[in-house]
């Protein structure tokens, strides 16, 4: 009787540890995204600010030459990533943002672009999501 009870307790303990391990694995899921920033402004643009929540590894180029594209990635652990990158030229600047959420095997992504400073009707800032919802293609002009 004692041996049977001991085996049942061990089985329940193992099942509990397994469930806890699966939960922790889901929480520790890595999320990544890719920015593609096209500079059509007419002059070089430079990085103003970059912010990712929760903290992520990201390394955008400091400067993007006119008619060139800067491509860079960000990644974080936890299932959610929200990154905002601002490029500017003098009194004109665009804010580009990507949010990626991964729940189980489902990924959803949101992209936004807007001017955060401007003069003379400029700049024009646009963005669109990639097909896999983990990328964003942006233009500053």
C-alpha cells in the first residue's frame, strides 16, 4: 500500500513539474521583428531615438543616406515586443513603430508611422506590415 501511494505521489509531482515547465517555456518565447526604413527625404536622415519595451536588443543604423534603405532587427523574450524608432533631418522627423505579439503559435503584428516634428508640409511618413506580421516597411520622404 505504501509503495502504491508513493508511486502516485511521485507521478503527481512529476506532472506538476512538467506543467510548470511548459508554462515557463511559453512565457520565455523569443519575439523578433525587422524594420526596413527607406529614405526618400532628399538628404541623409539620422537616428533620433529608439525605444523598445520590454527591453530588447536592437541596433538601428545611426544614419541612412538618401535613396537608401536601412534594415535592422530587434528581439526580446516574453511573447511581446513594442519598438519605436525615430529618424530626423533638421526640423523634420518620422516615428516608426512595430508591435509583435506571439501567443502559442499565433503571431500578430501592428505597424504605425507618423510625423513627430515637421515644417513646410514635410515629412511624409508611411509604413506597412510584412506578410508574416513580424516586419515593417517604412518610408520617410
